[in-house]
């Protein structure tokens, strides 16, 4: 065998898998189709990630990169004049209150370099053309670099290929979630208005009937702004997909107000048809990590944390198997439960988020039994290895009150905002 562990992808999940492999004595090689630093979405991190970052020795290095301090998140409808602010320190669990927003190019580059310095091989500009063999104790990849192809072998395969979901597609298990088919249009804007003080670092989520906007401050000048719409709505709009974010801003009072003095980007990006799952997340010879296992709608900024947490868990599971501490079958079941527990908590929040009654309760931010504090703790990423019982029953009760709110108001009704019926407030050429 050429390596103990082969890793497809060199983003946060792949880099952490490579780093943890080196730390635990496994010979690993990761194959990234691009070259760092490169653009990638997913620029707001969850507080829960820092427990792992400290364990892996990454905390100081990440915080040395350009970033914006984040200790909460703000939410509003796109036509309202003020936001509801969730401060992480007011969560139900007294841990993990701080994090940051950061541009992914420098972050991913740092993680890749750190894994390489630890002893793992990080190959960039290398495309995985084919999974030649995938079985217990023997995996083989056909990779290509600069037009030259070669076969690489190993004992284990970690799929950290993100939305490429290489193993999921190879096995035919990638399943789209039809109720969460979305299109996102986004770019980096300059000189967007921000609130003063600590609130200036809060990601802003502005909701409309057809979807939502994100406003994520990246540094003193730049703000990442995106618009997420259902795929069905995006098709109805006679606008190129990469221009949808501009189209939405012109039809929404609050985004329009915040960007009236902004410099709009010349380049924007589009992501489509996200939210899927690739069960089972582990099988003979392989583990899927991060977005390669399942992609959660990015409302609550779960991607990087989920990727890093599952990558670490996969490598530690491999080490436990090879040390004879657990059987392969049991290890796979435990790993699948780990991914399922973390992602399912976010999926439940995401699915709730697209219901108006959830938004009304969520924006009220004051309820019995500390229900909103429980939601706050889930927003920080405190879902690994599973939700505590104290959070589980509170989240279930929050969902119950959603049903009640639909029939009779227990918090004040709020009017939604429709982009499809709104009129543009200015020229849409940028």
C-alpha cells in the first residue's frame, strides 16, 4: 500500500483529516483539485469548532488570520427596521460563546499548510478521476495531474470532496432533499453599513417569503452578501442566476438601505441544488466527512464546523479500529450516528426556518422554559456528539409552539416580505 489513508479534497474537512492522521501516526495523502488559496463560500464559523481547534493546535494560527470577531447573530425580515439579536453567551449551555467570520481562501490555505507541516502529503491541482477499488483494507484511486494519470493505493479512503460527493456518487447513494432545493447567488461587497460595536461582527440574516439574505462581515471593508431562493422561485425570475443577489437587494428595503453606499462586486458566484445526504456515511474501506456526507442549507453557518468535526471523528475511529478497540462494523455504526446526530439537529432548524410561524417565534426571542436559549445553543453548534436531553425536549417544545402559533397567535404576528411582488427601488445595473 502507498498510504494508510487517502483523502479526496483539501478543504477544512480534508485538511483536518490529514492533520489528525499525521498527529496519530498514519501516513496520509490528500488530493485537492484546486490550488490554495482559492475562493469558497462558508465564511462564518460556529463557536463549537474551537474546542476541536484547540485540541488540534489550530486556534492561535486561525486567529492570526484576518477575521471579524463574532459572538452572536442577528435576524429580521427584509422590510423591517431593526433586528433580533442572538447573543451566544445567553445560550442554554455555558460553553462556546465566541467565534469569528473569516475569508475561506486564507483559512483553507492555512489548514492545508498545517497538515503538510505535520507530515501529511497535500497534493494540489490533482483531480481524482476514478475510484478503482473500494473495499475493506484496500482502496485505489486513479488521479491526474498535469495530464499525467497514476494509481494510488491505501487502506482507508476519506471522502472530503465537498459537494462533489465523490464516494456518494460512485456508490449511487447521493440523495437530494426535494424540500430544500435552493439556489444561492453571492459576492463580496465593500462599504456595506454595519451596526456599531460588537453587533458589527454579527452575521445578519434577513428573511423574505421566497428565501433569505446573508450579510457576513469579513474585514473592515468587505461584506459577503448572498441571497438564497428556492429553485422554483429562481426559475420564475427573468434574471441570470449570478445577478439574483442584486435583483433581491433592489426589492428589499433593509438590504437596499444597508448597501446604498456600497461598492457592488463585478464578480459573483452561484451554488445550486444543495441540501442532500449520502447515507450510509461509512462503509467497507471508507468514511464520508463534511459536505461529502451531507450538505445542510447554510442558514446557520454549519459547513466548516461539521466538516472539521466529522473529519476528526473519522480518523480517530480508524485509529481505534486498527488498535483493536472496536470492531469495524460497530465503528461504522457509531460514526454514522455521530454524523446523523449533528446534521439532523441542523436540518430540523433549517426546515423550521422556512415556515413563517418559526420565524415569528424565533424573532420574539423570549419564551418559557428557556426555549430560545436552547435554540441559541444549537446555533453555536453544540450538537456533537449529540444534543443533550435538556436541549432535545426544549427543541421539541419549540416545534410544538410553532404548530400552536399557526392556529392561534402566542407571539405577535409579523408580516412577511415577498420579493416577487415587490418593486425595484432603483436601477438594477451594477
